[in-house]
C-alpha cells in the first residue's frame, strides 16, 4: 500500500504542475483576449487600452472555467509522463505499489482542483462575466463577447399590443438590459423598432436611454429617452434573458425555483448546475484517460504520440459532452442524465482499460 509520504509527494507534483499549467494558460488566454478585443473595438469611440485590459481581465475567469477540464487532462498527463521519465513510477511498481495506489493521490488532486473551480472560480467567473457586460456597455456598440447568435429574446403582451424584446444581457436581476432592441407589434405588423444603449425596468414601463427609433419607411429618429409600457416582473426578465454562465452555482438553485414558479422550463439553468456538480468527477475521469496513455514507460521521442492520444481522447469526451449538453438544454434529455452520462462513460472506459492492463 502507498505510504502517506509518497502519496503527498505525488499529490504535490500534480498540484504544482496543475498550478503552472493554469497560470500559463491564463496568461495566454489573457493576451489573446486582449488582442481580440482591441481588433474588434479599437476604432470605436471611447476605446482605450485600459478599457480593453480591464475587459480582458473580467472575461478571463469564465474562459478559464471552460478550460479547466483540458487543464486537468494535460496536468495529469504531464505528471505521469514526468514521473515516468524520472523512473519514479518504475521504482514504485518495483516496490509493489499498484497503479490504483499511485493514481489515488493524483485523482484526489484532480477532485480538489474541481472543487476549487466550482466553489471559488465559478462565483468569481459569474460576477466578472456580469461586470464585463456592464463594462462593454461603456463603449457604444462594442461587441467583444456577444453577437446576434447569443442574444436572448422574450415577448410581452399589454393593452397596447405585443412587444418582442431582445438584449445582449440582463443585469441587476433583470431590471437593466444592455443594448436592447424593442419590436412593437400592432395588428400583426411591426410598427416600430427601438434600439437603445440601455433599458431600465421601472414600475409599469421600460425606460430606454439613447434610443434610435424606426417607423415604417421614415428616416431613423434619435431620442435621448423613450418609454415602453410593460407588465413584466424583474424575476421573469432575468429568467428569460440571463445567461446561465453569468449565475454562480450558489444562485442557480434559486433561479431554477423561480423559473418553475413562473411555469417556465429551467433546462439551461439546471444543465449548468449539474455540469458544475459533475466537474470534479469529470476531472477524475480525465485523470483516468490520461493514465491510459501515460502509464507505459516511455523513451525519448515517444511522448508526442502519447500526448496526441490523450488530447484526442479528451477532445472526443469534450465533443460528446457538448452534444449531450445541447440535448439537455433543449429538453430532449433530462439535465442530470445529460451531465452525468459523459462522465460515467469516460470513467468506465478508464477503469476498464486500467483493469485490463493491471489485472489482466
């Protein structure tokens, strides 16, 4: 059985390699994000280098959260390859320590990494994502992280007709919309379009700021402010327009309950919640996948093939996870099933492979 000293050593090696990988990927992502923001918003009024640097910093946590499974995979592979190269795994095997025993502290490190991501990084990412949307609004027309495909829409009905509302983001619990678009429909026809820099939900109406109004074939009319009658509540608007990734794991259960109280489906929020819950087990599955391609003793020149095999396996797991998540968001598959299926498949694959290699 592996001793506590050796177990702590393997755990520290994994933790150190994971930390350096995380820092390196974060630095690379920050530079790429800053460059992308500068290229897209550099010619807009109000742009400055400090604004781009701040926006890139606010977007960094949400991107790093999405990269955590790959960081965990690469860190596990790098740890095992490093131990192999220094003959430490060979010595451990010669001492009668099985693969299950020296993989335990590495798997424990992966689980702790997942917990830290869920409990620490996720709330920071959710808060910074909302702050990034607010900061984007300070530069008119800047679209560095949102596009037409990411816009969310809702419809309201009042005595004056129907209004279709879309926005890049909903802030402050659904009481503030960033770059909203209002389509006012009367008698089955769109009679008016209002594009605003921001909209605020007041008692019984929307207050629009910096508005461009279009009516029929008339020339666009610019207004400092405008009002649109509404009977919507902030909780409902927040449910319909809030991106699930902008909600921390601690607030997701409340969002799901609120959606159900309005008779709405909360598949996207439920899928996000279960995806975060399954992240620590997913990192353990990534560790098992890394073990399947990194356990064999390697000589110089063989690491490229090993790394490629592990990366391909991780990429396949990622594609399957994204595909199943799409089914969960759409309601075709229950969110718990959609979140846990890729994790269990990957874990069973890794365990089966290691059982075959270690125990025949």
